[in-house]
C-alpha cells in the first residue's frame, strides 16, 4: 500500500461543494505568496491568484505523518481522518437538505467533523503547538487526537442557524481555516487574535462560522448573546464546560434567512480575515470581499446575529426514564438549579478602594482585585472559596455545640450520626456538583502562591504545610472533607454517616485548626476539582494509571506516612467495642485475669480520651455486614491535579512527600535535565539553610498578619516571575547572584526574629527545582484545555520539597474549639 503523504487539511470533497455549476476548478488566492531573490538581486513574487482543481490545493506534505526513526506512518490520514471525512461528508449532505430525520441521524457526525476541521488545519495545529512549551510531530498528533470534540458541547447548546445565499449572486468562499470565530469586540488585529489565536469560542459574543457549501453557511451563536446582544462580549458564557453530557434538540436549526449579496460578502470578509494564507471560491471576484464591504468590524454583527425562532433554544428540560428517574437540564446544560444563597447581586459600580473586595477575599479592594486585569480576578458573581469555608466553619461550630462551650472530648463522646450527616450535607450544599471552580480560583497574576501536595491529614499538615505560606505566599490546599455527591451510593456520608466517625473527626480537627489561615487568606482551602468535572476526573485517572507504571508508592519511602498508617490503625483498634477489645486482649495475653483486663480497659479509655482523633461515641461499629469505619489516605492532589492547579493559578508546587517529589522530578523539561538549571547560587543557599516551621495555626496567622516573614514570599514571587520569563528574555547572571545574596541576608534576619518568638514547631530543610523549561507534562496541558482554561501557564517554573531537619516525628495536635 502506497503512503499518503500529501495531506489535504481541507478535504477535496468539501472543496467541491464550492465549485460553480459545471466547473472543475476553484479560484484560489494566496495572501502571502512566496518571494524568491535571484542572484542579480531581483525579487520574484509567486503567483497570488490562480485556478486549480481541489486536488492541488489546501494540502501540505507530511502534515499528519508520524515518524519512527526512518519509518513514516500515514495512519492518521488514512484511518482517523478517512473515517471522520466519510461521516462528515454524509452529515453535510444531510444538512444541505431539509429532511429532519437525516439531521437527527447525522447531528453528532456534523459537529465531530467541524471540531476536527478546526484543529487539523495548519492554523489549528499552530494554535495547538502554542498551548505547549514544545511538541514533537508525534506528540502534536497525539495531542490533536486527545482534544477531539473539544467544542462540541458549547456549539450544540447554542443557537444553530443555517443562512442561505441561494438568492444572492455572491456565494460563500472557503478558507484554509474553514471554522472561523467572530467576536465583534475583537477585530482581526486585536492582541487575542494574533496568529494563531482566535477569540475564545466560549466567550459570550463569539460566533462560529462554517460554510457548508457555496450556498449555505452554518452560524453557531451562544444563547446568552443571541438573547441579549448588548451584554458583555468578552465574558465567558454560563457553565462553559467543554466535556459533559447535554440534552439538545437535534432538529432545531433556524433556516429562514435568505442573505443578499452584501450580507454574503460581509461573511466572506470575516472568513478571509481569519484565514491563515489561502482562500478559494467559485469565481475570482468573490476572493476580494473588502472591495464592497466598508463597515467597521463591530457592525458586521448585524448580519451574523440570529433573530428568528430563538424560542427553539434554551429553556428547561425534564425527561423521565423507564426507571422513574427524572433528568433536569437548564438552558446551559446544568442539571441543578443555581443555589440562590451562593449568588451575589450584581454591582452597579466598583467598590471604593478601602471597601472589602468583591471577590470575597476579605482584603481591601485597592490591594486585592483593583490592580488586577478583570480577566485575572476570581469571580465576583458568587460566594468565594473563603466565604464558603467560613460558612462551613459556622455550621460545624453550631452543629457540634462548640459555640456553647463544649470541649472536644464531650463533642466526640456525644457525636451522633445526624450531626455527621448534617455537616456533610452542608459541605455538599456549599459546593454544588456543577461549580465552575476555575472561576473562583486565582489566576496567574504575579502574586506569590504555591500548591501544596502531600498527605491531607491533621498530624502531617501541621508539621510543614501550616507554616508554608509564610515562606511561599498563599498556599492552595485540598479540602479534607469528602464530597457526598462524588462518591458511590453506599459510601455517601450523608446517607451512611456511621461509617464516617473516624474520617469526620480527622476532617473537623484539620479544618478547625487551619481556619485562622483560611480566614486571613494565607491558605486557600479548595475542594478536589474532579468533584465538579466527571470528564476531568476520568481523564486524570487514566493518565495517572499510565504514568504510574514503574512508580509504585512504597510506604517505606515515607517514614512520616508509614507512622501515620500505624497510628490510624491503633486508633481503629482503640475504637473497638469492649467485647472485641476483651477478646483481643485475652488472645494476646492468655494469662490476663479479669482484674488485669479491667485495668487494661481503663488504660485504653485514657488513651482514647487523650487522642483527639479517636471517636468516643458508642456503637460506631454497628450496622452488621455493612458496618465498620472508613479509613481514607489522601496524598492529594495527585501529580496531575497539582500541576493542573499550579499552572491554572500561577503557582509553584510545594510538597513534603518524597514520592511526589520523585514524580515532579520526572516531569522536568527537558527530560533528564538537572533539577537546578537556573539560580544555582540561590538553590544552594536555600538547600543549605534551616527553616523553622511553627505548627500552631494561630501562631502562623499572627506571623502572617504582622508580616514578620514577608521577605520570603516577596522574594519567591520575584524568582517565580524571573523563571517564567527566562526563556523569552534570557538569563541575568548579575540578578541571580544578587537574589542569592539577598536571600542569605534576609533569611538570617527573619529566622532570628522567629527564634525570639520561641514558638513550637519543626525545623525543616527545603530542596529546590528550578529546571530549564520548567516542570511540564503534556497530559496536564491537555487537561487545562479540556477544562476551558484560558489564563494558565505552559509549565510550572519551580517546585520545592520540605523535609525534616531532625528525626521524623509527629507534632502535637491542638484540640478544636470555637476560636
């Protein structure tokens, strides 16, 4: 079988739909013809306009070929695009007709073809390359396949209109980027439209144009924009999740508009303006729409905006299935109604500089969101992450009676299933499953922050993570509570709270101890992003399984975690009912008499009361076969989600896990490069220093509020910015030397101030990763694109590993209170 190496990125069958009747060639325009300089100095410009059959145009040699040594593989062209083109040609033929049953049959195939057509062109592939630091040809082809159907959900939930040029003498043209995005607020020369960029498809006023033939063009418009054209053009549409199940009518297409010559020329101008290099048409004169269209870019919206039959789109859907289940969906694909208590009223004007910021950070507007561009601000439209945590804190304090003076021992002894269920129900209410977490998270704005990844357990977090914000800035930590909506039926804490006594106590102790840091903004305590995106979770788990080959977790590598396992097992034993304890004691100590058993039970009782993580309520192992206590170990977020969050928020990564540090080092760019490729003097100074990590949340909160150690986050923020820009600007040896000297000087002063406070805590050492190209994994960049993230970093510039400077041990836990 001969290889197919001339790859038509605009299929030949599709090009033929633009031929004039009886013609076999198209008129082509090369908008950037090749220039060749002769030996005598003369310059020859290639032919800009010509006629040619479809076979000879819109192709590029080896555009989709993959290479393995000297072997060339063309399976992507033959097998992948061959099948998609076959389905696509049948789909377009169906939508050129009026048979609604054919529309229904080919609905998915149409949007699959359009989505692939957006990525498979040279412009689409250049855009894809720009989303990654570097991609080989083989990696590019892999990412292209991994991101198939990226925009289908957004498109199908909008207004779908097919306009006609049948009665016009002017016909639609075709370009080398047939899937064209128009946004009236972003003209072709706007920064966001610089090649190979396009306006984001999920922006409210973005419209997707796709000519189906010389006589028909499909226009896809976000519903919010169609209903309110004067709204904010550059805001994202509501619930802009790319990958999810959505129920839409497959035959709702508006087909009433017949365009005149000028309106068709306006659409052709948009198509030409967003092309890369080539356009084609049935006739030569159609290649120059700018000759007759003189309106400003913004006025072209009048022709593109759908106005008829909008009632066919949006609304609410209730569908009952055979098992009695009723599916609900609103106009934006959400399966839950918005929770009014989480929404904030719209502001008519910005707050005053000294007022509380609208993002809910608790900080003044002048220092919080005012200096940030609007696109880099967390959402002002709904309760912030911090505000939701404060609500959860109030709920826990009230539910457990901590506000009435109960001590923690009494709380544990009187803890009921109803209390546990109520708290988990509150957590679920504060975090609906269709939360857009990226809207609530900070964006890469140059402020110092870090993502913590490690054991989410109250005994390990207080050792280093509690004080880490003093050194690295705002610390993003995964929430200890399990989301009721994200676990299988028999593990739901709201329905089966008895199994959660142990986990509940661990979560509450951690949450109440860390709340002073959350309130001050030193810690951003966030739920697992996968709770709100099933596709993200499934993709992440699949990627983690592939990556985990040869990277098995061994508790022997993690002495702190191993000790934690043993302590949790001991707690499990202490919580056994008396009859079980007696049986075990008699088995372990056959000579023990009744008095000895009683004495040992008394000792067990003292151990139980002394450990704040041991449940004291009676009969928590009840429930028969389904009884018992869940024990969860969370080394979270995992590698993929830690990278995802760090790139999405512009953060470094901090871990106290040797296993996670090993995973991070494997993701250095370039592969097998040194962990410290830049700032070697600074890395040596940091790794040779000792750091004090206070372990009491209130102590850390005071230090953060006073700014005692503020020199560290400030320096870390500057280092992060330097590493983020080093590929573009090049290294600055003098600055690197000065920042190392500055660290030594400021570290000495800061640690001396900390020593004077005589605070309980652990000494630690910090290891650094400042690799060339940062820390990066293609699968993580793919996850971010799948999540509709638009303001993320291509890689993580730096990471840190905190380890104990003395013998591994456990810090003391503070008993929770209403403080």
